[in-house]
């Protein structure tokens, strides 16, 4: 079950970085949804390597092939199987790692858990596995689109260069206008310069991705162990290199008092529909209260560590525990954030759709 996420809308993934293909099976996809292949491919293109000077130079088309669950352009309700073939592996670049444990990688832990590991590009622990998440997330987005729900993530910090925490200060439509995927063009330029600097030094840098969900109805999420923010946090922390998750005001909110943090309820009137609705005057809670969505925007932040693969000499030990040094070879990202933005969106879309489907099961 460690390779499956979801309750009603589920994704099971398979594949390794240097194997024949990455793939997955999506189950629980509602029937009758028009499958926009151009949209699904565009989501993969946002994640694929080689898209700018800020990413790995590995060149992969990452072309998705749907194997089942779609007939005459619409989903059938049956499992959707898919694969993305690997076409540009340089496995020889990793031969010097066969008998070594790379610092801060999964080499050591995989070896002691399974007694064996695929040393080529990290095998199953490679970030390339997130391809399957992006395909499934794109399918989930197609359903959410019909519900008027949008998921938008963006790079909000690289190293010490950070945007203001309030996402409403930015035009999020500018996110895709630069290679960093930051909605502030001036900050994006400085972030890009920093990434190029650390890349030239054979080093890496981390940062933060902010994600905003708009149009989510109130009432989704479970009140105890399945709290919506807990599910989102679990999904985000399953992404490679993620070290932290916070929603709403998060850690910054601890410096405030309850009188500053509480979100008072108000009644508002919508002129277009001539309806009244209960909402909150502020949104310090991040759209979730008691583990259940309240109808406000849901927003959260995800912290990514610097990439563990450095193109410089590092100390380590071999399988027998003997001290040694090594220098990584191959093509690696100096910063994962630009390519991780669509992965954060994909995981978010899957969690939200799964909870909406579960909520429908409560109401006949």
C-alpha cells in the first residue's frame, strides 16, 4: 500500500528512474469526463527536465500513453493505466555509486530496508517517479475544473529571496511567465541569478512553494484522523526533498494572539444570485477549521531542501563502512522548485478530488 494514495480516487505508481518506463493506475476516476490530452501533456511538460538553464540538462519528451479507462475521448469509470517511457538514461554516470552511500540520499535506508537497491539515478527514490503523480493530478484537475475549483502553486522563496507571505498581493497568472515559476518578475530574476550561481559552484539551493486552492466548497475533510490539512500535509511530505508543511498562518501565527488570529463569521449577500451566505471576514485559518474546509481559499506552503546531489567532492563510506570520497556525475537540478510546482499542484488536486468524492458518499 506504500505505492498507493487515496481512498476513492486512488493512484498506484510503478517504475524506476532508469527502468523502461514510469507509470501508474488511476482508479475511481468519474465516468464521462472529457480527457484533454493536450492539457495532460502540458502538465508533464511543466515538470519535464531540460526546460531551462535552471534545470537538469536531461532531455526527455515525457510523452504519456493512456492504456485503458478511456473510450472515444471520455473516461469510462474503469481504471486508467498509463506509462511514460524513459528514453534518455545515462546509467553509466552512476557506476561509481554502486558501492557507495551518497550523503542525504535514500541509498543507505533503501539498502537496510530491502537488502538491495538500484543505484542508477536513485531508482525508485528518484524524483523522476513524480511523473505518475503529475499525470494523475492532471486527470483530477479535469474533474475539479467542472466543479469550479482551481489549484495554483508558485515558487515563493529560493534560498533567502522570499516573497511576502500574502498570496493576494501577486498576480498568480504571471507564474508561468518565467523559468522559476514565481509571480513576481523582479524576484524571479534574482532567484534565477542565485540558482545559476550555486549551479556554477557545483552546489544546490532549496526554497518554498506556496499553493492556493480556490472554489473549494465547505464541508470536505474528516474530523479526526483524516483532517484535510493532515491529508494535504501527508501528500506534500511524500514528495522528494520536502522538509516542511504549514497551512494558513502556520508557524508565523504563533507570535500573534487569539484576538488577532480568529476568523469572525459574517453574512454576505451576492447580488448576482440574490443569495446570502455565511463566510468569514478573514482567513487566518487557511480555509480549514476542525480539519474540514470552510469555503474560503485554502493556502499552504511547502519547504524543499537543497538537492542532495552536489557536483563536487564529498565524504562518505562504502558498503563495508570504509571512508572514501566521491564526486557525483550526471545531470542534476541545482534547485528542484521550478519543476516541483506542478507536482505540488498534482498532489493537491488528487487530495481535494478524493475528499469531494468521499463527501458525496455521505449525502444521498
